[in-house]
């Protein structure tokens, strides 16, 4: 099921500058990914990791924290191979740095040159900003002022979402970054693009004739994209109350998955050609610019108190750092159209929310039923065929087809749905490569295929901004839904009006559901 075979390929040597080195993202994702790259042979001897943060830590203290994070969150555990860890840790450096201190960036340059000489690194430098977006401008400006772009190798900048809070802020942020880095050097990371099944969508679509032939409005009734979370806002109430589900999940993850499902095959497997096809999808999105259009096609929800997993959970407005009268959405569902020849008339239903019953991400393709035939004379209803991309937590493919009930005789023609479930782990074993490792490896190799280009970001914000503008001037509050439910009733009605329904998610689906 792996769309890429990276295990036999070594990345070019580089210095990894990890800004925000003591933060949660670095500890949960980045250090485990780098250690896994070393374990699998993608990193050899010509690399260095330079942790950069304001905290005063000794070299030993920082190495210990990296060890603990890799041991706790890592795909590969350093405890099982002490010699390998000792070799890896020799490549780790730490520097306490105030990002406003230009002189400190000069010292960082000197430290980088020392490790490049020590490990024979050819001047390649990757700057990873695991920082809030409002710090990007200061950091990139000081990277340039500090002389860190004066080495002989390549220079690349990796930045995480959120890339702005609307189109205007994203444009300003992009303008600031482009003063230092060229577009080809900027890697805007959406970690969902590192997930194996998201990467596999294009391979599955474009290499299997029996699916690509039916991948259009003649055969597909609708496509449903669900990203459900059981958690609330936890400690992110302050951030989330200014963002909301549409900005936090819709503008990036969900629209990127929609683009992967809807895009045309690229003329070449070249990053620019892939991005060109995704941009065409974003340009074809039907815009909802009026209140009537938004109210008809988009549902905004917010969780109220309720029971989840046997525990009573508070309402969103009772969460820490959330305003008592907040109208921020913790849930949204929308009916989206891609107005091009292939997809004309096919609704893409998307939904995401917090405090829902199951944590899962799935893409369900519902095919149109075959014309009424002799089998319909024997029973009232035959279920449609489904193809499901299980993105997380368990990656794989799920098919639902129709077959004769083995307990019935042929003349009875008792048709039942049966499932074919393909789990990725059963095909390649549990030692699969994780998303951040794939993305860090791609960035080091200069492959932007699984990163987002500015045009995609801008068009996604333009689509989302029209909805948020209506909400901002709207007198309607979000529809409430209790914790542990599947969202507001209006989200169910969004599909029922079209004769469809949301399909059950992983853990709730059996062969007959």
C-alpha cells in the first residue's frame, strides 16, 4: 500500500534548524521522525540537528529531552538500540536564542559552520519553524540578517499551518516570507498530506482502470469526507476561540483531501504538475457568497454538555479560555460542489467536529445504484456500493459490494451487502513509515509534491472567507449538539434533503451497515 518506497533512498546531508525546539510539536512529531529516518538509513553521518529555543538548557538536558520524546512518541524506540541512539545523539546540538536577537543569529551561523565541518555537510540547511505564524517574519528576517543563507548548499523553509487566519493575513505572511525565501524554497506543511492513505488516493485512482473509468458524475452519487475528534479544545481554548473548526480543519486538511479526490491526472509526476491540477479543483469550487447560500449549504455547530465514553463533558462555552458567549464553531458540515465537467452535480459532503463519538478520518465514495432489474422484484432495497479510504487511525481501504445471501436459494435472490476490508498493516506489517518522517524526508530531497503551493492556500482561504464573512455578520448562533453525538440535526438534514445520509464511521460499520 505504500505509495512511495523511500527506505532504500538516502537523503542529502543537511543541518536541521528546529526553531521551537522545546515545544510540543517538536517533541511529539519532529524528533521521533528524525530518529526514525536515521534508524531506517535515510540519514547517515552527514547531518546535524540544531535545536533552537529561548530556554536555558545544557546540551545534556536537551539530548535527554529528545531521547524521552522519541521513546514516548516514536515509531522506533531508542531504548532498544543504545549504540544507535548514542551515534544519533552525537549529531544533536542546542542553542538558547531570543529570536529578536540578531547577534544571536550570527552566533547560530558560527555554530552551524562548526557542525558542517565536523560532519562534512555540504552547506544544505533546512529551517523548520515549529512556531506561531506571527513569529515567522521575525525569524526569517533574522535568518537572512544573521548570514545563515550564505552557505554553498540549498536553503529550505518548512512552516506549519495555520498559514494566516484569512486571505489578507495569509497574503501578508507570504509577502514577508518571500522577502527572504523564494517560492520554490518554501514548504508549507499540512501533516495530513503525509498520511499514507491520503498519498495513496492518486495512486489508487490513476493506476486502476476499473476505478478511474467510473470516477465521474455518471457513476458516483456523492463523496463524504469526515474528520471526527472525541477531544474538546483541551488547552487550546484561547487559540481555538479565534479560529474555529472551519479555519482550523476545513481550510487546509479537508479541502486538500477533497482536491486529491477530485483532481485530474497530472501530465507528469512532477510536483508543479500535481499542484496545477489541485489548483484547478480549488478554482472550480462553487463559492457561497450570500447568507442564503451559506445557510442552505453550510451548518455551523458548537458542542454543549453531554456524555462521552461514560464521562460527563462540559459545554464548549465552559472550557478554559473560551468566552462565555462565544459563537465559535466546534463543528461544521457543508455541501460543496466542484463545478467542472467530471463532477458537475455531484455533492461533496464534508464535516468535522470535536466531542464526536469516534476519532476517525474517512473518505466515503457512494456509487449510484444500478438500474432497477430483476433483483429489485424480490426485495425493496439494495444498498449502494461504497469505497472507503480509511485515513486514520487504522489506514486501509474498505469496499462494500452486494452479493447473494449464502443462506438463501438462487430464486429467492436475497441480496445483502458484504465487505472487503484491506488493512494496510496486514499488507506491509506494523513497521510503516509515519507522516512526519515522509514529509521531512521529502523536504530534504526537494520534493514539494506533498506540500501546499501558495496558489492552493490562497484559493482555499478565498473559499472559506466568504463563509466566515457571512457568519461574522450573522445573527444566528451555532446549532448546539451534545458531546458524544454526531453533530447538529441540521447536518443530517443537509444530506436527507438530497436523499442521502452520512455513512457510519470506522468502529460503527459492519458488513451489513
